C-alpha cells in the first residue's frame, strides 16, 4: 500500500548508529568530519530509532573505508526492499556522512512527510521531468553532498531478488561532476521487509543484513568520449560491477 511505501521511505534516511559488536567489523568505521544535519535528522532519530531496534537485524558492513570522508560522491545501490534506505542510511551516517537520497516528488509534497524530505536536504525527482532531478543531483554533488541513487529505478522485480537493468542517471551525474561513482550491494533486508508485500517479518533470531561498498567505478577514461557513448559504457561497467557484488552476497546468504 502507498502509505507503507511512504513510511518506509521516510524511515530510510535516519541517523542511527548500530551496536558495532553486532557486525564484528568496527575497524571499518572511521571518525571523519560530520556533514551538517538539521533538526529534521534529529527528530527522525528520536522517532525511528526504536523501530529499527525492533526489526532485529545483525549488521554486516564491509568496505566502509571506501566511502569518502568528505566531498561530493554518487552512491549507486541495488534495491531489494522498501526498507533499504533505512539500513543504507544507517551505515552511511555511522561513517560521519549524511546521505542525500534521490526520492520521488510525491514524497516532497506529502502532507505527512513532505516537510521532512525538504528539511533533510534530499533530492526531488519528478518522473515526468527526469532531467530536473538529474540537474538537482548534480548541483548537490557540486556542493559536496553524498547523493544516493537506486539505479534500477524501483525495487527489483526479479523473483530471485537480484539486479535488474540499470538506468543511466547515476553515471550521468558522476560524469558531469567528476565525482566518484561508488557501487553498494545490499542483501538481507528483504527477509525483514519483503518486497511488494506490505509487511514486516519479526522474529526472535536476528537476521543478517549485509552491505558491501565497492571500489569506485572507473570513468576517467570515458570523459573525452562523446557523452552518449561515455554514458553507455559507464552504465555497462556499473551494471557488471554491481551484479557481481549482489550475486556474491546472495550466494553467501543462501548457504
């Protein structure tokens, strides 16, 4: 249902730092200068942190040292559940950065959560005018924001939950800004909030949620090519890289 999507998306950008003993990977968490966070972020913390704790997840973060400590960047992540932003936002915030998610325009104009999306500095995307969203994201990256994009364009519709074909927006923004394009694979969220089912699965045993940050996708050699060619090659590189990462996590969780 629509209200569930709105609630989970609003929860998906929360400044919640997990107990790092859960993951056994605390060495990957760095102290870096924190991005500016307004009152909207702290209100989200007070309201939603208890909800995250109730979900019973075991955090497994890998490669967090690859997230830039400062400056603009584009994070491109696969999408397996309505709750993905909650877990990805948690990891990013624990590294001292503040994620700026690209989100559909209806959320910015919602009476329930619109003020929060506007106050928190996220990037509005009007699907009837996609170029405006790209320009807004480019401006945000130029200002030093860490912009998060789900390049599949929606939660995956594949029965096995793996990666669908990617749209070019993330690559276009990275090429235009010369910012790093960082792939992020995630797996396990769908065992807690199954995609398209509008329900939460609670249990006594904590479920593992893995997030893997990869090395930046190489785009430097494409900058002198015609833009359409550069974008097409860049999208294929991101597709190949992210698919391997997602498959790795899916296979691990299946064991």
